[in-house]
C-alpha cells in the first residue's frame, strides 16, 4: 500500500479490499462481517457495499448477505 503517495486513492483501496474479501469467502458474508474485517464505520461500509452492488460487483442473498457473482462483460 502506498499511503504516502499523493495519487493513491484510499476509497479505491477499500473497495478492492472489500471485493477481494467477499470473493475469497466460501460463503456469503454479512454487512457487519465485512465492515468489521475492513475496519469501516457502518456509514462507510454501507456506501461502499451499496456502490459495489449497484455496479454488480456484489450481490445480496435473500438473507441480506453479500457474495461476488461471476461477471459477464
């Protein structure tokens, strides 16, 4: 991580970490599991996960947990 780099985007880093975490999980993850793993506030985690879901990088199970579906172009 290049946190001292002025061009490095922490927001993009967090989104990529969230996506990687969900993709590596053998089962869907809850909102709170993801927020806790990434050390995010509920508000930050909500915005990040909402955006990834809106862009179809993540989807939700009927129980509200997140998973990373295979994406088609």
